């Protein structure tokens, strides 16, 4: 049985797409560019705020000379209210509670800025659910580099092979694979089955409670 489970945040633990779109669209409008559809942010997101702003500014045909300012503004505005219109996916809290009851160690690894990640996770799940919450910090390599996942495994005192890695994008599958973890792609998030399959998810699930069966049987 797996001893630990590392979760992505956006599109895996919580539906954050409206929150992400709200911040980025505010910035686009400051630059005189059109706001982009909320659904498009499911594809702009996943690789950190800097990449997200580059993608949405290109899509909006914004003046790219403002990119660095836009990336800075994204971090600042997001930190002001990281829980804006954020909801936990159905069945997630109950699944986390059962995993903890079984003694599974839980953690979060996100490309969202570290402070915003901590505020979002503790705001949604309290301070006792996850043993490690790790967002992107200065000098840290972002996913899909496996160093963040391996650092978490070391903190949890488990081997990478004893970890489930749960996410909704190609970035997450690449991260888990590179770290030597069992990768689980979720269908309730930002991307589709095809992307997860093409990036070699070990398993693909349609509801959080499916994690319980995997943890018990593998």
C-alpha cells in the first residue's frame, strides 16, 4: 500500500480556474487588451504564473513589452485574495479524511507562488490535513522538474516509489514520472484523458474516492 500522496492544487484539489482568470483578465484590461474566456485558462494554467501571463497575453494580442510587469502584477494581485471563487471538488475532503485515517501522509506541490499556495490550501482544508504544502519559491525549479516532489518525499520520510502523485495536466504526469512515483491523472480538472494518456499516467480516475481503492490495492 502507498504510504504518501502528493497532490497538485489547481484543477486537482480545487477548481481555481475562475480565480486565475479573474486576476489575469484584470491585468490584460490594464494593458488595454481584451479579457480572455474563463475556459481558456484551463490551458493557460499549469506551469506557473509567469508562463500563464505569457500565454494569455499572447492570446489577447497584448503588448508583450508589458510581460514582466504583468507577471509581477499577477503575483501581487493573486496574493490579495487567493480563494476568490475557489471551490473544493466534490468528494475530495472525504477522500483526504479517509486517507489520513489510514495513515497516509498527504502533501501539496504547486507551481502557484508559495505564499498563495499555503493560503489557499489552509483556507480550504485547514492546517491539519497536509503535512507539507509547497508552492513555487525563489530559486526553486518548477514542475515538471522532480526536485520539489523528491524534496517532499524526503520530508515525509518515504521512498518515491511509495508515493502516489495526483494531478490533472501533462506537467503533473511528467513530474510524477520523473520522480519515480505512481502517477494518477484526474478527469475533473483542467485537461482531458488524451493529454493524461499521452503523458503516461499510470492510472486515470474520474472521482477522488477512486484514490482509496488504488491506495489499498497497489
